[in-house]
C-alpha cells in the first residue's frame, strides 16, 4: 500500500472575499454554486502531483484550511495557524481595502496566536528576507471576483506589474480569477501552472532536502491508499481533516469557534 504524505495550506483573507468558493474550485475543479459563510474553519483536500511529468513525480495531499474572516473570531482563530506549510492570501479585486488588509492577515499568522500585535495607528513593514528562500513559508496571492470588474479595470489589473504589492514584498506569485468559472484554473493555463508551482514549493519546503533534492523521511502521519480509497495509518493526526480519515479525495470538515 502506498503512503501519501500531506501538507497544510492556510487560505486567509477578509470575510466575503470568496475563500470558500476558491478552495472548492481548487479542490474539486468545479465552481461552488451556493457558497455559505465559514464559521471557524472549513477544510478541503485535493490530490496534487508533485513535479508532474518528471522522474521526481510523487503524489501528495494538499489540505486547504479556509479560515473564517469574521472580526469577532480574530482572537480565537490562531488555533488553526499551527502548523503552517504554505499560505494563500485572498482578496476581492473590487474591494481595495481587502487587499490592503493582507498584511494584517500575514502578520496575524506569523504571530501564531491570532491576537493584535499593533496599536491603532501603527504601521507594518514586511521584511522580504523573512519570506524569501526555500526555508521560509511559501506564499501565493489570489485576487477573486475578476468577473465583477468592467473591461477597463480588468485589463488594467491583468496587465499591471507587482511593484509595491504584497506579492512582490513576499516574493510570491499572484493570480487574478473568477472562482465561478471552472476554466479559471483549467489544466495548462498560466494560473494553474502558478498554483501547481506554489504547491510544489510547499511540498519541497516540508519534505525535500534543499541540497540533495531527496525526500526526507516523514515524521508526520501519512495516508495510505486501500482498496476503497485512502485511510489513516496507525498514528492519529491532530487536524480535523485527518481525524475524518479522508473518506474521499475532497472531504469538507468544519470547525466551529465557540
């Protein structure tokens, strides 16, 4: 039986930016028709082929932790931030404030506790050195609701440079898409390549040696493929998604905050 290792990717951003629709699209390759509000954290899982088409190809589970963006849960949602293998920062292309708030989301995750670290009026400066390099957390920035922009603004956003953006500061790729279109992340598109490259970076950081390119021996729970699909090995995982044993490749688990 083949064991499948996993990585954990946080999907964060302001409430209402479309994180749930985005994670569903990534995990299921189809749009979500009736997205709801996330209370606590919703987890979706997808199979990803690391370095697909090369001799190094290997299968991994990607856990997508869609963290609810409600202000009222800010001081409690830090329970979902550890461990973090990768971060997807999500903003609404029609709401500039949601893009500006990505710095706060990033600092909140790095703080690990989900609590305020700054007083009102303070500013935050991101040190690029904190995020660049294979030993740091890989980051991807995604702008949603591209379909809600008029043609002039859509053209401007799709052709803009990353200069001065949080993506540039973190050395990250940026994707702008419509989460309600399955073709937004269709195989072979530029955005799907960026997404796959991001997942590869997340996997490399956790499992592969920077110097040799060889896979580490995992100290984490793996998931094995049995005759009826994947199931857990004897060591039990701590995350809600693992506790359910992945009955299929794309389960959804919701954790509520009390």
